[in-house]
């Protein structure tokens, strides 16, 4: 999916999180709720994260140059990795710190009904953002489970937004539950417990994102399905009879490097070999459009390939 495809989900998340953050901070100031304050910081972190994702997309559009001959597509991976670090450091660590403090020194909530109203409104806004991200991800998911999509997608922004929105919705439910339990029991320690739960949740999501974005940043190859299609299309059975070896790597979400050594049928003229390679590139790009950079080396098949 192109940068433009994921941009709609990012903008939806940014606008929703900005409005939610303002509402949460107002609610925290009125009620004194630590879980509401933790959720406010969470929404600020998410809003900043959407800005980082947009910045990564913008930087990735730079033209290739002598210093970066394969372009700047991996900027999208880098900024998505930074987002995971921000979510962990700012969102999770703050919530854990505030939760521990409130459990040790619980404080009574004032006007808790205000917190409930704001949290219900926030759930509605986050649901809108989450549904938008799901719709944008559907063409890429291709029937796979959501977890498999997050693990296998070479598009970094949509998994980030999906996980952020999932964490935000669960966090809002935890904050709402904490406020309600505080109201029902009269024990403000539930507010601190809710805040701690939010911190643990954000930490778990951040760790998943860090692992996935690190893998993309280092460099991932074609998916198994793409690898199979590339191997099939490199061979025409007439001039190219087998793939000796194949290496692939994503240079960015929309651009893959394909390097292959193929076995040429003996006796072909130079012009025929050149045409065979050109035709192989065309066939591969028809089934795997992101295979934009291709280097195909003709060779003769040996028992021990060189």
C-alpha cells in the first residue's frame, strides 16, 4: 500500500487523539483522576506519534541520491520505530509511575461523573479511528488474521495505528472501570490500579511494536507468497530453466530489491539472453509490483552453484 493509503488512517487517528487528549486533561483537572491523567498523557503520545508517522512518510518521498542510491523509503520504518519507543517511554512509563504513586497515596475523586462522560465520548472517537484503520488495512490483510497481518505487513503505519487504537480502546475501558469502581466502593485505590493496568498494557503493545519495527528497519525480504511468485515468474521454461538462488529485501514499504541468479539454456545468443532477462523482469513485476529494483544474473546451472 502506498503512503497515501495509510495516510487516511493516520489523519483519522491524529484528529481523534487530539480531541480526546484535550477532553481527558480537562476531566483530570476537574476530577483529580490519575487514570484519566494517564490516559491524557497516552493520547498526547499517540497524537505525537501520528505526527511522526506523517513525517516519516514525507521524508520517505525524497529522491534517491549518491549517498542513498536506493532512496529514503526506510524512513517510514525508522519513524515507526521511534513511535514505539515514544509509546513505551512516555505512555507506559508515565502511567506506571503515576499508578504506583496513586496506589501508595490514593486521593478522592471530585465530580467522577464528569470523568465517566468524557471517557464514554473518548471511546466513541477512538472507535471511529479504529474502524478507519481496519478499513484501510483490509486490502492488505487479504483474509489473514489481524495478528498475522501485524506480524507480516511490510507497511509500518497501519499496524502501528491498529495497535495504538486497540491499546487506546482497552485503556479507556480500564480507566472507565477504575472510575466506576472508585465511585461504587468509595475506595480511590481503584483509580491507581486502573492507571497501573494502563501502563502495563501500553508497555506490552510498545514491546510488540519495537520488535516488529526493528525487524523491518534491519531489512525483511519478500513474504513466502511473494517469494513463490517471483521464483515462478523468473522461469519461462524455454530460455530460463531454473532459479539458482534468490535474495530479496524491502527498501521501503512500496519498493523491493530482487537479486537473482538464473540458469540460462546453453547455446543462446547474447541478444536472446538479454531479452530473456527483460521478459523475466516484466513477468515478476506483473505479479509483484513492489519489485521495482531488480538485478538478474544469467549463469549456467552447476551441481555446486557459484
